[in-house]
C-alpha cells in the first residue's frame, strides 16, 4: 500500500511492515535529494560543521571531506604550499556520497580557509575545476571560496 513512508512491502497499514523510504519533493515531481523543495524556503541560519584542521608539510590534493567541511584551519611548518581541489566530477560525486545530495548545475556551497601559518597557501583547481580571481591566501588571512557546479563534470570556484 501507499503511505507517507513510501511503498509498503506487504499488505495493510501495519507499522511493522517494511517500507521503501522515498525522496520527498515539494513543488517538484522528481526530487533529487531526501527533501527537494522547488521554490523558496526561508532560513537565515545554517548548521555548520566543526572546522577541520590541516597541518601542511607539503603541497597536496584536498579530500572530499575537507572541501565540504565549511571551514579549513591551515597551519604549516615552513614554505608556501598549494592545495589542489579534486576533479570536477569527484567534487560532484562527493556531494552525493558525503552530503547525500545529487549535485546539479547551479548548485553551490562555500568553503572558508583560515591560513594561520606564516606562509602563503594557494588554492589550485583540479581537472575541470576553474578558479576565478586570486586564489592565494596570505599568512593570517581568511578567504571564502564559492564552489558552483557549472556542468555535469565541471565546477567553478569564485573567491568571495
């Protein structure tokens, strides 16, 4: 039978029956996440993750968890380092596997990088990732970058 839990495997309205939990769409017939609202949803507060601390000893590629962490606190022992994003398709895939959302064109999220080291950290784009603007984060500087899905495998990053 049909219920607000999805489709029942079995008969009747038995609360102990097994259900196939479905994505729910409001204003859309084809939801792409657990709750997909087409239109306006007012909210002035967001739930933030606990900042992620990174101690750099060399240049490296950021992980999906780091890119989607909201805030990265960077420290390093010496030298200027480059942090490279994952590829565009990997970032879009990470959105689904980490945040449980199908990334679609024009979806976006922000990442704030706090550079508490005495050196410069540069954000570089992986394959199919374009960075617009200055991607250097000087010592003691905080920079926010907006990641925007611009194609099925493409991400554009804008320094805000």
